[in-house]
C-alpha cells in the first residue's frame, strides 16, 4: 500500500509544478515518473487530488485535450471555469489549440 501512496504523492508533486495557463496529460506525468504505462493510475491519483492541498488537478487532461476528469470536480463546469480563468479556451469539453498550452514534464523539468 505504501508504494501506491508514494506514486500518488509523486503525481501530486508533478501536478503542483504545472504553470498557470498550461496543461498536461495523464500519460506525460506517468512517463516522467518512469511508469509510462501507468496513465490510468495517474488518473486515479487525480481523482483523489481533492484530499490534497494546492494540487491544480484542472490542469491535467487526457491525451486529446479533453476534460475527462471534470466529473470529479464540485460542479460539472468547474474544471472548465478554472482553465478559462487561466486563459485556456475550452470548447465542448476540449481544450482549443491543445498543443499551444501543452506542458511536457519530460522537457520542462530536469530528471
């Protein structure tokens, strides 16, 4: 159980580093953490992020830029509202110009 908790904590630590106005995806976080095939587990961590302080979970989307995690926010529109407040345009639950806002931890953070 401890290893699972450590993975979640590592995910939270990476998500805290995503700059305002930028987004990343589950797979990019998993790859950065050395578990490229664990994007689903990153999603589980994001589902549990509400129990943590200062984890901007709204900045994590799926590989296509879709707001698949929005169901885990307090309201159905909160994830979109938080992104738009940071200047990210969302249309039909998908980030418009996803690559423009994409933040890759493998490129942005030192290993």
